[in-house]
């Protein structure tokens, strides 16, 4: 069966990168209430870049360590995708209340505990570099790609950052991320395109 066409045929082709340096966030204490930002939950897990191509899968940590064998369900879910892709996201274990449990991620045994890969960006797909596309377009493609997948969970975006932050405070979660809607994916960059707004739970304050 042929792959479903998702990327416009007009886009220039690009070889799959061997390594991606994750884009970073700048810490801020106030929610930027501007129309050119969207807002996401800051997942309390492990940042992972997921590579799937030529029937091979690799899960790389922020520093580039190979975590493929550490998270078998995530690796299997990526391998099952009918596309060659590079995704960015966080591997998360959720507790009975549906909240991320970082301690559970650290204690993850590889098989028995339900685990999800909360993906928030699509960087490369089927021979095309997407990092210079606007964030909103990348997220739209990503949502279509992982729709209905039980392990690969699409990280939703919200327009009202203040309301999302208040909800995160009530749930005692780590914080939110504010991202410019038209931002490109700049490897290793820590600028104002992505802003992290933590709660007191975040130890980085």
C-alpha cells in the first residue's frame, strides 16, 4: 500500500538528519498574552527526539544518548508509522488522575507501566525538512500523522495562555510553554520564540 500523501509535492527534498539538537525555551515568570503566541502544557517527562526511517527507529535524549531500548512501546509505535519522520516530544507516564508522574518515568520498567510519547513538533518527514515551516503548519501535519495513536499523543495547543496557566496551577503541574505561531524550529536555540512559564513545582526557579 502506498503512503498517504501528507507533505505537498512542491516542497524540496532533504536527506534525513542523523542528529537534531532540540530547540530550547527561555524561562519567564509571566504568561505572554499576545495574539502571535499559542500555548501548550509543559509535560513532566523526558525530552526525546524520535527518528523513524528505513524501518529503523531511534529515540535520542536531549544530549543525544540512545534511549531506544528504554521505551519499547514508544519505539514500536514509531516503527508502525507509515512514514519516515523525526518527531520532538516528551516521554511521559501518567498517574491514575491523568497527570504526568516524573518519578514513574524514572522508575519505568520497560513493559508493565503505560507510557506515552507526547509529541509537539514534526521536524522532518518523507524526505522533506519541515523545520523552516511555521509552527502552526508543522503541528497541523503532526496532528494528522498521530491521530488515533494510543502511544503517540498529540500535544494540543491553546489560544488562552492565562486560562491554561491557571488550570495548570490547580492541577499542580510543572508549567506551560508559549510559542510563536510562525516560529521556525531553530536547533539548539534559546530565544523568545519559545518561552517556558513555570509554576512553583518547577525546580528551576
